[in-house]
C-alpha cells in the first residue's frame, strides 16, 4: 500500500480554496474594468456627441453643460453655436413613467425655439413595442413643431401625438420627457 497521505476535506481547506478563488476572480474583474474603462467612456462620449449632432442644427461650438431643475430632476442643457451665434440647444431629459423604467432622451431646439429633433439615450421598453419610440415614424411627429402650438400629449389624453400601437405608456413617457425638455429650455432662455 501507498504511504501517501490523503488531503482531508475540512472546513479550513474549503475556506482557503474559496477565498483564493474569490480573490483571483475579484482581481480579474477589477483588471478588466481598469483596462476597458477608458474605452467604455470614449464610446459613451462618442454616442452622446453623435446624439447632440443629430438633434440640433449644424454647429461648430458646444457650450458647457448647464442644469435646470424640472419636477425634481436636474436636466442638462447644451447651447450650440455657429460663428458665435446660438443655433440651437440640446436638452438631456428624463421621464420616470416608462413601462420598463426611466426613458432618457436628448431633445434639440433650433434657434427659434422649435423642436428640431430628438434622440433616445436610454430606454428599457418592450422590444418591438415601446422601443419603437426610436423610429422616425414616431419621433418625426414633433420635429419642426413649435411647442407653444403643439400639445405634447398622446391623442388619447387630448394631445397631438399618435401613440405607438400597444405602447401607450411608452408614448406617454416620451411625451412627458419632451414636455420637461420644453420647460427646461424655456426656463434657461428666460434666465
């Protein structure tokens, strides 16, 4: 027979092995985050910059972020300039009334205060239903509209926006976010 001693499975042995595995895993996750964080921030900034370019008229300078509080939320505003003149304003807005959670939008206004365009920054709405708020057919309903002569509510609630079929809650959240952006724009313009 062999004189080799069998390693006993004890609580201490299991604790040591699990602790080593946990420490190695935590180190690997931390290292992966450290190595990819700069790239993730770069991609996030690039996505935001592209969204700003899509919601306001052509510009060559974007002013630093300003904040306005609407309904307890701090909304960010970015004024776009071309040749020193303001050509538009982008408002980062949110609605907490989405079916799947918060709806984050970027709404752009032209130099006359009309809605130029909007871009979805983040939604968790039902794919194929509420997520359709990012389609041109839905978003284009507000483009070029003067918020003073356009009711930013779904038609079911007495407004001018055609709701997405089977996604009235998501449509209401979109309308709510755009309405907040309009109020933030007007508040900042009055200052």
